């Protein structure tokens, strides 16, 4: 349309002198509207009733512009400025002058523990405290990275003051070391996995793998706890869902305390799983924010697959693991727990791609599990092969199971009584540790992030300092993942993401050119002369071990680090009696013998670099150098090779006389041999896949009146409800609010098809538009699944045409409900920026697919609708 409102013909001339609009069917309907009509259209497309004459469309939909600049996060009193309702006088913030000074960590904890529920119930405040905690941790990592320099015998304090450059300019490696202190980052979990691997090497394979998930919304004890401590007057009349959403930190505290009590019970003399000698626990957060706990337990005297006979192993498993459905009359409490928490119901998460199994969806957890009259132990190779192939036909073992117990998850009755939530326990003790390798990957997987990769060219044109670049990259990575309120609470309260009875001492036994040392603090360097080379902090490799007294010269570095730990100079200065200490030569202080305490109940695990591979030509000599450094006594590392031509030759000379050195190297080769043998066995057990019917690559969609396209076929196949009785049972389980939405949707769909078949000819039919909202975990996605089950029953069981269009704005959101993205569903162009959308006619292929999809569609369900702009809704319309 031209500015005066008239349309232009193909020659560019005005269509009418009077300014009247000439209809042009080639122009999209949106472009043919004047401003008044457009305002009314905006009004019709809103969820709420809006009088289009009261406000202009841009006033209704436009977000308010914030004219002021944001407050810098490093502002001294940022908390007072950002939360004026919390600090109305501008006082009482973190950096306020107090008679008694408190740390930032104490400040945050006092707020969370306060009787005033503001800090717990105000999510923005909770995330602000969590953000401060992450920044403090990041600053600690930054300090360590900036003060770590490669060893140089020539560097003096003067060189350091003049800005001597680090020989390693790799910025991204430094960022990785900074992020290794944050549990929300991938690098943290890489470090945890290396420590877990050392536990497995030191203690052997763990016996049990267990996961504990809270009962949350079905937990009566949680509801009672929240009512008692939430401080809300109407708490007793609120549902558990509402209480959790209103005070997630309090709910998280309950779950955390409950698990801590359960873990204490497992480790106690009650020994429900046997005597636990070692354990590893990782806290992970579910999509609905609730924490759940992954555990590995090493049990004293437990049998091992590959060492003990199968009957002994299955008898042991049967003693601790059950899948029985207790008698309702004999044990009503456990029966209720098993039915409520241990009975598996398949959903879109556990069902796999139907194309892999000729159109039939399969559960990744192998449900329903086959009924067996006696326990069976399969080979480890076949179990791993089944997992890798995605068939899930064979587990490691099957315990005795009746037909009615095919969907019951394995559990321990005593722990289920105690936990009153979902428990999953599996026996994984096998000599090759191949199963544990899969488990350890899962137990230490990093949280999902939108920024997993750093690119080397990120700061090509950035002239800022190295510290500034490190800060920018670290902040970008830190802000790239979502964090729930419960995770924020645990971060603030310093709840460890990993709990274990083991403690570790890492020795960086690599070539000297690869090692770094930490500089002394600025305060300590003040007393050092400019030409002094004493600018580094002490450590085992460079100071403490080489300066050990003659009485312990026979100890290797490994034995010395396992036996002795450092005593700080300040502690040693306060001690009147130092006879129990080991004085180092020179002025390098004291060491003391490690003691078994409640905090450290086991000897320390000493380990070196795990990435050195003797089968690699590049790393072979460094592997033997590392082995000699750890297990051959030495005073100067330059003499490690002795008179031998290579480090490998020196190892061969000493292996018969040095048992620890030989065991270290041969243990590596032995594990590699077992691993290769297991890999060959798994490869032999891998199933041979046959091609499907050959139609997988056919992208053409015929337009017919059957049941639409493959999209609907896939969605239908992912429903676990297959009969009208199962659907009715699921509908009866809906809450009152869910049932209202379900009934309105289904009633409108039935009415629509009645009109389409001309069974009903009334004039009362009107499409229903509903906006359904609720906090996370209130059951929106579950309601969608029940509606899709209704579609399945109607289309597949009753053989009546029925389709619901199921979409969401992002790939992740659409995947969660087994739907499509709105761009794919409606063939919308992906364009960025404001006002850039233009109408584009569809080509014949996409047009036919859309027609097939929409042939019998009677409703459109959009999940995560709050992420959709009014413009996209208008484009869909």
C-alpha cells in the first residue's frame, strides 16, 4: 500500500484518486488492514478480553522501556539499590558497616535461615545471593590461575614485578581451570570423574548403584513440614504444589535433611545393604528443580562378577534387592509405597524413536520387564552390547518376578520404607569395571549448558587485559545455564555437590616443562629481595619431598605424600611441643603424619596424571617418567633416569626390585588388557540390524484422508495408554483444575467432529480458546500427555479421525512433549529482528505436508506459550 492508503498497480500508478482501497488477494490479509482494523485484530488475539477501542495496539502489547542504565553488579551497595523493599532505608546490605564484621557466605546463610521468609520466597533475591557465591568462587579460581606460573630457575622477584610473561599463553585452558571450581560447569565434573576413577582403581569395583528421588508432591511428611515452618497463615489450606512453589528453599532443605539422615542410616551398623566401606554421592537437579541423589556403595565382602560363581552372586542380589508387590493386607504401607513410587509408567522421556524398532516405541529402562520364575545372571558383554545397540532387551540380571510385577522398579524394602520416594538400586560389581565406566560417566555428567564450547577467535580484536578477557569468558560460561531455586539454595548453603568418604592428593608428575607453580602472596613477597628466586609456594614435588630429612630418604614420593601432610608455619609456631613433627631441611617448615579422623576416615588416595598413555608414542616416555617420579626414591628429579638411556629402560632395570613401581605400571597394562578383552566380547555380542522396509528415506507425503502424516503417527505411538479403561483411569487421576481443562477441550473436540459429520447441526458451536498456566511441576505437560492419549484412543482404537496439533516455540520444549517446533509445524520463516517478518507463499512440498497434517486437526496445543510473541501468534493466525 502507498502512503496515502491507495494500492499501486503493476505500473506503479495510483489505483484510485479518491484514496479508496482496492482489494488485492495477492497481498497478505495483514497488509490489507488499516490501523483501526489492526487494533481490533490485536484485541482478538490476546488471551484476555481487551477493548480494542480503549488503547492502541502498541500500548497493549509493547513492553515498557527502562530508560535508566542497569546497576553494575560490582556496585558496593547493589543489594540495597536493587531491593528497596528489603532495604527501605538503604542500610543493612552486605557491605554495610557493622560492629561485628561477617563474611559474604555468613551473610547469605543468615538470610536463608532467617525467620523472615523474604530471602527464601523472593526468587530474585535468592538468585542474587547465588550469583554472589558463584562470583566469589570464580574470583578464587581467577586468583589461582593468575598466580600460577611455569617453573623457571632464572625468574626472580624483579622479573615478576616487571611483568614476566607466562610461557603458556593459552587463554582457554586458563578459563577451564577457573570454571573447574563451579559445580554448574563441565570442567568441575571432569575433575570429579577423574577422582571417581581413582576411587575405582584404589578400592575395586563398587557393589551397588542407587538413585533416590523424592516423593515431593505426594509426600505427606513434606506437606506437614512446609505447613509448620513456612510462616504463612493459610498454609494448612494450600496444596503441597503451592507450598513448594511458594518456598522452594524450605522444600529443598527438607529433602536434603531427609537424604542426609537416610545416608547416615545406610552407613550405620544397621547395614541395610551390608557394611559400607566406601561411598560416592552426587546431587543432581530434576527438570522440576527437585534434587535427587546418585550413589555408589562399596560393600565389604560382596561377591564380584567374574570372580565368584553366578549362584552366589544372584543369592546376594536377592538378599538386598526386590521387585515384589507386597500384599495389601499384610503390609499396606509398603504396598502403597511400591504402587505410588516404584511402579514405572512410560513417557516420552523413556520411549525411544519408533523407527529403530519398525514403528514400535521401546522403553529405555526395559519396561515391562519379563516375568521369571527364577533369577538369571547374563554376561556383562551381552548387557553392554544391548545398551550400546539401544535394544534394551537384556539387562545384567533378572530377579524373580511375577506377571503383575513387570513394571515395578527394583528396590530395597528397608530403604523404601525410610525414603518414601522413588528408589532404584542395581548390583554392578564386576571385575573389569566396564559397567562402572558407563555408570561413572552418568554419575558425573555435566549440567546442560548453552555455551559448551570456547572458540579461539573470541577476542581477536579485543585489546583488553588477560584478566579482563578471562573474566568475560568465565562470566559468559557461568550465565549460560539455567539454575533452579533449590540448586541456588544448596549453593548458598554450601551443600556439596559431591559427597564421599575418600580424600585425594594429586601429584602433577609430568615433565618439568609442563608443570606450573603457585606464586607467593603479595604480602609474603614483600620480605623477599629483588634478586631472590624464592617466589613460589611450596609443594610436594618441588620443595617438601626433595627437602625431606635423611630418616625418610628411602620413601618414594607416593609413600611420602600418603604418609605426611603439610603443617602451616602459623600452626607450627603456636605448638610448644614439635617432637611429633617432621622438620624439613632448610627453612621449609614441618610435616606431620596423616591421621584417620571423622572427617577423613580413610587413607588419602594419591594419584598422578591419568591422561598419559604408554601405547602412545608421544606420551610413552612421559608415562614411565611419571611412574618413576611417583615410586622411585629420588632427591633431584634430573637423576630419575639414572644411567639408563630412557625412562622406560630405567623402569625395566628396577621393576624386579621395586614392587610398588612394577605394580603401578603392570596394573595399568592389566586394566588395559581386561578392557580390550571386554570390548571384543561386546563387539561379538552386538546384534546385526536389518534394514527396515526401505521407506525411511521417502520424504514425499501423499495428501489423503487417512490419519495425516508421519508426525501424528509418531506422536500416537509414544502414548502408553492403549485402552479406553486406561484412559479413564488416567483422567480420574487428574487434579480438579486439570480435569476442567481436559473436559472443556474434549467436549469441544467432540462437538467439532459432530458438526463435521453433520450429526449435529446446532448454531452453538464456537471454537474454545484457553490459556493454561501454572508453576513448574503443576502438571501442564502431564495434561498434554493425557490429551494426546485421548487422541490415540479416538484415532487408533475407535478408528475415528482425530488430530491435535502439538507444538512449542523451541526445540527443547517441543522435545519434552514429543511435538514439533512452531516454525516446523506452521512452516514459519526463521527471521530475526523487529518488523522483519514477511509473508512467503509455501512451495508444493511443504504445502502438501501441512494439508496432510491439518486434514483432521481439531485443536492446537502450544506449550511454553509465554515464550511466544504476539507477532508470532498473529503470523500463525
